[in-house]
């Protein structure tokens, strides 16, 4: 395992090649770790690299990308702590750059797949630098206040799959839908669905994201 700024799991494509291959960068949710979303990542096409990153800070039995700012009125209106959030996004970017060099990843074909805090981070990373990422899957997240008015070049027609849970009590579907609306307003190619269930990835949502990623790689 190569040395990256963030601890990680790397899964190489099934068929080794001297040519760079596409990759999905996986960002887990609050209190989880780099292995949490591997069952989802392993269901994606086996022709791609999987780079699953561990958040930098410990939280109970897992890790977190940032502390929560609850000053807006509790968990349902929480925002990322600004300093933590900026630091984590920088570490993700540095880790991707290092992985491109270490693992033979195609720098022009990197997607993001995030859940909850990982989805919030993924959407924000896309707005930080749209040209860096080919597509994004954001599950049960929202667009934080720090990025709500960002309008970067390169976001038009960018494929973005956004999913919410109708019964999600951690991140209400309305917050996720608002993120989808914002990306649509920016001209991204948004696919948004609110699935049955709560704060988790159900079978229909899983099938939907697999179909989305397969289409991006076709």
C-alpha cells in the first residue's frame, strides 16, 4: 500500500494494464471508516481503481471529516466546521494526486462517491475544481453554506447523481433536494431521486448508482 496523506484501501482493476485506468474515490460517512462503503464500491465495474479514503479525525469507533457546527438549530441544520472542512478537502485532493502517481490512475477519469459527510465533501470538492472530476455520486448529503453560492467554470453538463431518503432523519430529503436544485441551476447533468427508507443505501438506490456509474464509464 502506497503512502498517501490519508489512510486508505486501494483495489486495482481486475485486469492489470500498463495504461492508466479510471478510478472512483470513495468518501465514507461520519463515524465510519474506509471499509464501510467497500461493498458498494466492489459492485462497480471491475475495470476501475477503487480508492477508499479514511477521514482524518477519530470519532468514537470510526472517523469524521469534520466537526459539526450546530449553531443553526441542531443536527438537521448542521454545517461543517469551516477549518476542519477546508483541511479535509485539502487532504482528499492531496491523496488523489498521490494515488494517481502511485497506482496508475487516469487523472482525466476520476469520479467521487460519497455518503453523508462524504457526499457533502464530494459535492463541495466538485465545486472547488470541476475539471478535476468526471462525475460525482452523492448519497444522503447536502450542499454546505460555504459552497451554496459558488459558481465555477466547468460545472456545465457535469454528471451528478444525488440520492436522498424519504424517511432520512439525519439529513432530511429536503436538504438533499436543495443541493440537486442548485446543481441543476448551475447547468450540471443532475439525476436526483428520493428513495424509500432512511439514512442508508437501500437496494433500489444501490442499483441506481451502479447504473449511473456504468453509463459514465461506457
